């Protein structure tokens, strides 16, 4: 396994960053695999895969570059510059474009765990990668970036609240189950690769959510390290979340959907984003759920967050068990 050594100050300074570049690269990985993790991703792929594949069919060198860069054992480092606070997708792509050609080829060899195909022995690989990432951003991510950003922000709010309740170790265990894990003794497991440990004490540690079911690590030694992780499933695919039929019959499907989502704290704005309901409708649902004692609210900085109470948990769990027993 790969792990990072960090001190308490580095962990305490860790922060979340929403990155349009990371979202773009995660979307490239999803297009490359063509495999959906849930119905929402399937719909997204169905609408965008034909154009993506046609583009690669017209540019065999870039198609080979993608296959090599997303490699057998590792992703080529120049494709995943470490996200920066407030950086645009275009600025992140510009850093890919400016990568030196020789190190880029060397990183492709590492990704492939073998020799580089002759067709990729050229100096324009970073430029080709940047052009493809620009296509992915402009054609497949940017049109709904505002919605994606709200979903990612909702995940950050929920994770930040989790930090205040259970500490960073609990959050790090949960962002990529089976891959990331707090090992104790100031050690953070970041993946399953057998690579030497890295000492990152004193550096910035960033946690970066993306909506596709994807994840990776990146770094700019010695100052900045990032752990990219998929946001919570109910947020990544709001239309695909399961609302127990009995709960929907009792509360109404829209109100039940809000209650199901509130296993983690969320604001009214975030609920509006992930449910596609109007702000007024979400507000009415929350008032009724509050009056019934099924949710509670509290202030976190400038936001008012809502979360299920114990009674709300019992109701959702009972509805889920009843649906399971009937199936």
C-alpha cells in the first residue's frame, strides 16, 4: 500500500477544494472506461460517448495517448496537476499543456509499466492531452458545471461537519473506503500501490471531491498534496437514490426524498441543487419535517444545516426494511 507520513499540524490545516479541473479529468476517466457506476452516469455516458469516441477515432495518436496515460498501474503525473484553490478548468489545463515533453514521456512509461509505443515518441503529447481535456471540459462538463459545483459543495459541507463530529481520521477512512485509511502513528494510507512512503509534514493536504466514481492522488513536491475522491453516492446521482415506497406513501415522494438525503447535514441551497426541487418546496418540506421532529437544524458559520434526528433515522430505516421484506 502507499502511505503518507504527516504531522498533527498538517492534518489540522487540511482543507477541501472544489476543482473544475479535477472534475474534468474524472470525466475523462469515465469516458475512457465507458462503465457507469449508477443510472445517472449511464445517462450521461449515453449522451456523450458517441462524440468522444468519434473525436478519438479521428485522432489515433491522442487515442493511444489516453490509453497510455491512464495506464495499467498508474496515471501519468503530467495529466493530473495538483488542484489549486480557486483555479479555473482552463488554468489547470494550461498546466498540462506546459508540461515538459521528455518527463511526460517518462511518466507514460511508468503508467504503462513498459516501453512507450513508437507513435508516442514525440514532443506534442502535453499539447494533445490539453486539447482533449479542453474538449471534455467544454462539451461534457461546463454545460452543467453550476449544478455539479453545488453537489460538490454539498459534499464538502457534509464532510466538514463530519470532521467536527468525529475528527479527520473518520473522514479520511470514509472518502475512498478500502483505499484510504488512517493507520495511526500519523500515517495516511492513500492507495493500494506498493510505493515508498512520503513525508509530507508541513505541506498543504487537499481533499478534492468529484462527481464521477473516481479518485487519485497528486502532488507538487514538497508543498502540496491532494487526495481526490468521489462524492457521496446520493449526491452524485440524486435521481437514482432509493426512496422506500412506504415512506413515500406516508410523507409524499418529494418530502421523503429530502428526508433520505439528510443522513448527512445539508443546507437548503444544497438540497435544492441535488433534488431539482424549487427553493420554496424544499423549505416547506423542511418545516414539516422539523415540526414532526424528523430533522433538526443548526448553524455552521454562515450556513444553516439540516440533518435527520434519531426519529428520522428510525423512520427511514423502517421503510427500507419493509421494502426489502416485500421484495
